[in-house]
């Protein structure tokens, strides 16, 4: 349980009740869950987007491959989650359905921005009605379409923004501080991946951890190509450049 002041205790029962200072406490609590999630980051490069995440392996008996941090929505769109995994799976299921419906109705792949807005609208809907709780998950939605490479972040409140590089989860501030300093336009693919790995390394350092090839998940979505998850061998080569 999070500590709750006497002033807030009367207004945090449901997500639809505003406090006198204009806050929705249930939505803020959902954001607290996201801040405890494992770190994920996305970045635009000259021909697409690269998505990366660190997996939390709590036991040596746990298979890292069974932990999903980056989800494939369509051949041209991927999603990184931070927060409640169950909520993430449900939202990804909705996003996949929307992507397939767009192909069926309009005979074309869904634009990245359209999917990001639809996902944000679903999140926002769950902050409007009593008897519902906000989704305790943030997404990085990245992909390519006719407008080029696009990268969005959606929050539990339904807020949406587009970025050139963005991180979510625990260690976000350190990772973003590094991106703000070192990111540049039109990066080549390998340079973008290395920069992303360096950002993840900065973020997980707050827990005195180091990048582990068995806990990393890196996906590349390049214009004209399909969703590609990097092999351990490729990751090993790129980690050697750090």
C-alpha cells in the first residue's frame, strides 16, 4: 500500500472522483506501478525504430524467454510495456484486433499514430467510469508507415506524446538524461542500438545491475522490412562496442 494523506483518503476511492486540488489519485497510483516496472526504451534511427527492454529475472529457475516486455502488434508495429503484465497483455490484444480490423476494412496497415491514439483512448476510458480501474501500464509504441518512423508513449491517464527517443519504467530519468545529451538525428542502425543499450545500462545502474545478454530484448522495425527480434549473437557483437 502507498501512504495516503488524510486529505487524499476521501478522494482515492474511485478513479472518477477529483480531489479539491484537481487530482485523480487512482490514476496517480497507476503511474506509481509503472515507475516500478522494468526499464524499456525506444529510439528513432534513419530508417526505422529500435525498441529495447531489460527483463527482470527473479529466479535462476525462470526462463527469460517466457518474459514478454516487447510485443509484436503487427509486422510494422511493436510495443514495450512497463507496469502490470496482465494489463499489458489485454491492451496488446485490443491493439492487435484494431490492427487486423484496419486491414479488413480499409485494406491497408494501420498507421502507427492511429494505433497509438486508439490505445490511449481505451486507457482514458477506464478513468471516466466508476467500477473501472485505470490500466496500470505505460506503453512505448513504435513502428513505420507511409509517414516514416514514429515513436509514441502512452500513460495510464490516456496521455499521449510523440518522441525521438523515450524510456519508461524504473530508471527512466537516468536513461532519458543520457538520451537528452547523446541522441542525434539520422543515426545508423548499429549506432542507434548501441546508444539504446548505453541508455538502458545507465537506467539499470541505479539497482547496481549490468546489462546481461540473457535479460535483453531488442527489436528493430525498419522501413520496408518486418518486425525483427535480434539474436543473442548479434547482441553479443553490439555489446562489445559499449
